[in-house]
C-alpha cells in the first residue's frame, strides 16, 4: 500500500507540474478505478488503484527526460496552442512521453528553456519560495545609467501586490546603431522570481522599453553557446544532477 495525493501521483508520473495535472483533473481527464470527478487532494493507493489519463494507464514508474532548448522567437511555451507553433514542435523526434516546458518564455523571447517530463523537478524550479536564479540578456531603448541599474537591483513596483525582489543588473554596452532611432543599451539581469512578463515590466518601470530578450540561464543550467536557435540536446548527467540540487 502506498497512499498519496492524486495530484502528487500524477506529477511524479511525469504528466506535468502540479498546476498542470490539477487542470487535467478539473477537465475530467483523470479516472480512478473507472470513475472520474476526483480532486487533486484526494488520497489514492499508488499500488492498488487503477489511474487512467484519457483512457491510458498512468504508471507510478516513469523514465524522466531532460532537454535544453534554445527557443527561437515565434514559438509559445505550451504543450498545445491553436494560434501559434509550440516549443514541443521543435522536439518531435525527442524520446520521452508527456514532455512539457518547465516554465515559460514569451512568444518573442529567445534562449534557454528546459523541456522535461519530471513534474516534481519542474515544480521545485518554478516554486516562488525557492527563488531560483534566472539570468537574461536584455537589449533596451535608451542609455542605461547607474540610476536605472540601482532601481532594478533594489526592487520595483510593476503593478503587483509587492515590489520585485532585489535583482542583479550589469551594463554590458551602449550602442548607437545606424538603423535605430537612438542609443541602445545591453544589460545582463538576474532575477529570483518569475512574475508575468517580469523583465519587460521592470525595464518599462524605469522608462526603457525592451527591444530584445534572451534567457541565458536558470539555476545552475546555462544555455549551451554552441546550440543554435531552434535546436535542442539532452542534458548531461552533470547538468541534470546539478539541477536536482536546486
């Protein structure tokens, strides 16, 4: 006998994060011993109960897969979407069932995205209480000075209940491209949370619209510089082990 919550069982089985499997339950796609209508907190016996997702048996033993994707612009960070191609369409030939993006990047944002079917790991990485670092390369309109850097690092009001957590900001360069209407600044920004459109809203709060945004790292995982946009590769054993320590 192995008693556990239904949502934990589903997440541990690789069906998605806790929030994603709760949605599956809400939609009536999960059945327990032939009956639908369960609740996320419902206790089940992982060894005896028959759990199905869309008429397919869910096993408590799952092979987890981990992929690094260099996300290009134009793709949405979802498993399914009717309006745009999803990041999973870039991994059609990748081994592994029930893959999903661990977190999301905006459609026009590029860079590092972890693709996995390890729900518990994704939950830990994305949980606000764990404050996993996320580093971005940001190109903005205007000249970033020490004032803007200090504001970004101190925390900003971006319309949420609380200010953003203190961040790390470093000016890389100021450019004067001929094709631009004015100067452009390049900044490296590290945040410790993941509010909706957070990086864009932080720079908007200091009066500097974002022109280009690329994620460079998440926790210990750094984007492979040799990985072309739209390409992916499995994580190395060392990368996987380091992520699991986050």
